C-alpha cells in the first residue's frame, strides 16, 4: 500500500501530469461551453464570426466604405443568422426556444453577397482567428449550413487555442503552474470556445512568454535565435490584436545582459515588425471615426493635453468604482457580460488564484545580485502597470465621451494577457539561467508538488460543474 501511495504521489507531482490534465479538461470544458452556449451568446461573437467568414473568403483586410463605416462583403444570410438569437442578450428571463433553433438551422448559404458593417472587429489581424477560420474552411468542405459553420468554427478555435497553449506549457515548465491557473479560468475557457479573437490572444501570449523563457535558459545558439524569433512574433500578434498590448513586447528586455542582448533585441524587433505590418496594412486602411455618442478621439486628446490630471483622476476613480466588476469579469462573467456566477464562486476562485500565485512566486530562489534582481522585478511591475494604464487610456480616447470623469468600455478580460506576465517573475530572480530540477527529490517536496497539482485538478473539476450548472440554467 505504501509503495502504491508513493508511486501515485510521484506521478501526480510530475509536470507532464499537470499538462495532460490541462489539455483534457480544457477540451472537455470547452466542448461544454460550445454545447451549452447558444449561437452568438459571447460578447461581440456576431462580429467576430463575420470577421472569420471574411478571412475564410481570402479577404484578410476589411473594406472601408466611408470615414464612419468599415466591414465586409458576406453572404446575405450571415446577418440574418446572427439575429436569430437577439432576444437572449441582457434578458435573463429569455431561454432558447425550438423556434429559434428551427429558424437558425433552416438558413442556407446563398450566392449573393451584402455589405456588413464590422466597426470593432474589421481591424483585428487574421492571426487571431486561425482556429475559427480552420473550422469554417472545414465546414465549407462539408457543405455545412450557417448553423453548422458556427459550431465548427468554435470547435476549430478551441482545438487550435488549446494546442498552442499546450505547446507553450511544454516549452516553459518553470512558468507552467501560473499559466495553467489563468488558462483554466471560466472566462478563458469561454473565450477559447467561441469565435472571439481573445482566446487566441491568450494562447499566443502564453507562447510568447514560454519562448522568452526558453531562449533565456537555452544554450544552443541556433535554438535561442529560433525561440527569440517565435516569441517575438507571438507577442507581436498579441499587440496587433489590441494596440495597448504593444507595451508588453518589451518583456524580453527584462532579461537583458551582455550575453543575450542579441536575442532580447531580436525578439523585440520581430514584435515591432509584426505590429507595424498589420497597423499599416490592416488597420490604417479600415479604421473609422465612428464612436459612441459624445466620444471623439481627437477632441478627447485635446482635452487630455489641457487637463492631464483629469485622465489620472479618471483612471483611479474607475478602478475604485469598478474593481469588483473588473475582478468578476476577469474570472468569468459569461454571455454578453450578463451571466454572473454567485458570490461564493468568485470568492473561491480568488482564493485559488492567490494560493497558486503565492506558491508560484515563493518557488523562486534568490538572485546572487539582489540589486539586479530588484531592478528586473521593478521593471516587470512597471511593464504591467503601464500596459494596464495604456488599456484605460486607449478607451478614454476612443470610447469615453469627452471630459467624462470615469473611463467607459473597460472589461475585465482585457487584463488576462497582462496578468500572464507575472509568469516571468521567478525566472527574473533565479540565481542562474539554468533550469532548476522540476521534480523534487525529498519526499515532503514531492508531496507538496503533488498537493499543488491536485488542487489545480480539483479546480478544473469545479470549473466544469460551475459552467455546466449556470450555462444550463441561464440559456436552457
């Protein structure tokens, strides 16, 4: 019995066990979300699906018809299909009906096209939709209906997103625990299992972090260069998806020293190139001046120039008033941000995240040069805070009425990729570039590692039942 116990603990303590469970539960939980979430009941999913259809047609860049309207030429049934479930958002009393499903399933793809306005998704890069586009192309070969095409797009997105995430976890065992904790949150799973670009952004962010850590500890020169390039391209794609994330491409510079300056700069250079190419090729030709009533980027900029303190006040006032709202969205407010979990769910998830974060950070050993270690950690904190401030500032410029005392349009899911930067922290303070032994040799250390992995697995099960119960109750 004792041998069986020891054997089980050793297997549970292994990092590959954690990755295996992540892959299995992400697919299971993702398929659960796909099944129980009705069409277009993820924030902005209609416009994301339209963008996916546009890319699948081979049109990577959108069409700008005027200064206030950009979009795509799509089959006429596409907007009709998206409208089939319009009664559900923001109406908790509404459920999916047989009439909704029959109407949606009866639609077919026509040969005639119509212009569809996509003001918020037409500027997103094709790299953010690789999985969903794969699903649509698969649907085309099967001659699927619009209904079937949507679900195959979701499945394609889920499989590719989880695949990229698993690759990232395999590349960065030293950061895996924290990355897994973020990637298994209900909000993360919901995004990966929809047509949204945000799921791929999370996967690419994990890959960018993993490649950065890999080139930092790799000794083979050719491999270091490859990982620097791949990591830079991944972070560049993340920045292309949302402009404020451009600040995060500086993350490799935190590891800068005289031995790896070439690789740090190579990574940053690739990121900037990817972002610049999409900005000039994809964003500039399609960007519009459309904005909510009272909002104007040019007028807001002038207001900031004359009243810079008001931007800072609005930043802190918004955080103070909406901190609970942001934290809940970070964890998971599903649907059109109208499916809230009970308070105890958010409390348990917060406890889990605090436990994992402390366990992860305390695993790092001290750097021999404490001054350099503190400098690197300070740089990481500045990078994270600057990116968060950049998110608020961009929405203050583009989405908030001029002079408004609070910033509008900020959503908790925007902070998921930013928080993933915390995964870099232990590697910034390790005393060598060499990887520490990932499987402890002392029995109590093995038991501790197994206990942490077990807590993550239990949390995955908790997420499964939470998603099942509340998605089922909300929509069906």
